[in-house]
C-alpha cells in the first residue's frame, strides 16, 4: 500500500512537471513574434519579426535585434496582406487615406483643408479666394479608432475627431487640442491632390 502511494506521488509529480513544461513552452512561443522572411517590392529580403504596424509604418525586428521601420507600400503584396492580418486598420482608414477634406467652422473667415496622404503625411492649409495656403508643413497623422492625431515630430500638433467610421459631407467633426477644440462641418471630400 505504501509503495503504491509512493509510485502514485512520483507519477503525479512527473505529470505536473510535464504540464508545467508544456505550458511554459506554449507561453514562450505565444510571446515570441513569428520570425519570417520579408520581401520588399524591389526584391530585397530580411529575416525578422513584426513588432507593430499602422497605415504609414511597419516596424520589424531582425534576429540580431535591429529595428527596421518602413512604409507598408515598400513591402510585397503578400507581406502587406500579412501585416493587415496582424494589425488591421481602423474602418475609418479606407475613407481618409488618400483624401482631402474641406472643413468649415461658422465663425472662421476661411475654410480649413485637411489632406491625408497615403504616405502618412498630413497637409494642413486654408482655402481663401479659391487658393490653398499651407498653414503648416512637416506634419504626420496617426489613426486610432475615430480620432486622428496630427503630429509635428513626436509632439501632438492637433487632433481630429470624427463622428463615424464613414465620414461624409455634412458630418460635424472636432478639430484642435483639448482646450481649443472647435466644431465644424465637412463641406467636401475628394481625392488628395498637390497643394
């Protein structure tokens, strides 16, 4: 009887140890991003794992720990599809990327022009007498849900908050920073074009 209890205890210990090892292996494989060969449109290849991605930047980490940042359009189609599978774009992205929006606030003497270039650049200007005047150069945009952060380097320059993932003419949206946010209406949505 005592011998069977010892054998039972040993078997139980081995079973728990095996379960612990299996869980540890599974957990570490889940935590480790998949290393794969990435291919650019130009045909260059790199072995790396995907760290993060959005509409304007893909970050890869090589096996040696080097971080590579590039625009998604520089990757081959299969790799772009893989990126979108792992980091899907918010629904509003398909209505904003590559578009120009004219925005008007009732008390403003001009109409604001917001342009969301496909490369992640944000062009901001004002329309007066049929001409667009650039208000600020060197801006980028990042999309998160219905909020668009306008960045000047690492600093948030302004924000746009949309009411829905499918913006259309007549929609009200908010523009500015928390203390200076203004509300206005979209009066035009068109394809992006040179300023």
